């Protein structure tokens, strides 16, 4: 009889909790969500996601945290780590390898010597440029004279 009365009191309190919370602040959601199960209630903490099983004990109601399936989390983490490594390897295979880096100093090759013309060759070049320049000046002068006579 006492057990039935305790269950009814808890049921009334649980069902009234949202109404009481709305009276204080209608915009704030309640921290806990309760769902009935065979031997009590499951309590979900809306702020951190922790799940607890609440049941009636000899001294009253008590809630115990439901243990997480840590092995399943560790298996999923390992699977995702392996998948991440495989994807990184695929991306690395898709990239073209960088071109080979040239050596810091290039040794001189045969035939790379700098051929500087001697004085005799420079004199010949200067004579050629001078002759070509005089011819261009003569051509421009002749053209100017022809334009004056025709005009």
C-alpha cells in the first residue's frame, strides 16, 4: 500500500514538474526529461545528455547513472581513425609529386665558357656599326631632299 502511494506521489510530481517549471519561466526548458519503464523511470539530463535509471528503494526513490557502452565508443573511434588514415593516403596518392629540386650550385659544363671578343673583333664591330649608321643617315637625307623637290 505504501509502495503504491509512493508511486502515485512520484507520478504526480513528475507529471506536474513541467507545469511548475512553466510557472517560474515559460521560456526556459526543463533540465530533465522522464520516461516510464517497467521498473521505474529513465531520466535524461537535457543539459549534458547523461542518462539515469530511477527506481523506488526501501528509503525512497533513487537514480543511478546508466553506464555508457565505452567499448562501442572505442570501436567507433578506432574505425574512424583507420578510415581517416586511408583517406589521407588516397589524397596523397592523387597529388602529383613535386618536381626534383635542382642542386644548390650547378657545376660548369664543358662549352659554358664565356667568349669575350678580343680588341680586334670589337674594332671590326664598331667599324661595321659606323658604316651602317652613315648609310641610314644618307638615306634619310636623300629622302628629305626628294620630298622638298616634289612638294
